């Protein structure tokens, strides 16, 4: 087995970090675009409460729950009421399961 010199290892680690952050930023932009396309941002914002809760507050509420993404996907696709007050969140049944998962992951990553 061939050993890499320390300088080469550093370069590889740096490249992996840059690639990971670039991919993460692209996914975040894609998910924000998906939220805009589906009118999510008409009722929600990342940092402030509008009609519905801020996404950062949703992320905080579900932090550490292993089934958080599944719960959010269900709320997105089927709607919900009573989780954040009396105003219901409308259902989005035409939104694909894959897109609902992307949105849920994006929401859970909000800070």
C-alpha cells in the first residue's frame, strides 16, 4: 500500500471540504427554489414567523427526533392543524414524495 505525503493528504481534505460545502449550498438553493415554486414562502420564512412558523423554529421543535423528516413530509403532503396554533396548514397532495422529502430536509436544516 502506498502512503500519501502529508501535503497531499491536506490537499485532498481541503478539496473534499470545498466540494461538500458547494454541494450543500447547491442543495439549499434548490430546496429554497422548490419552496418558492410551491408557494411555501407565502406563509413561512426561514427566520421569522409569518402566517406559519419560521423554519428555524420548526427545525428547533423537531431537533433530535429520529422521525422528524417523516413527520414533516406528512404535514406537508396531508396538511396539519394544532401543531402551531389554530390556523391549519393546507395539504399539498400534488407535491411528490421526493420533493416533500427535499423540503422537509431543508426546513430541518434551517438555523
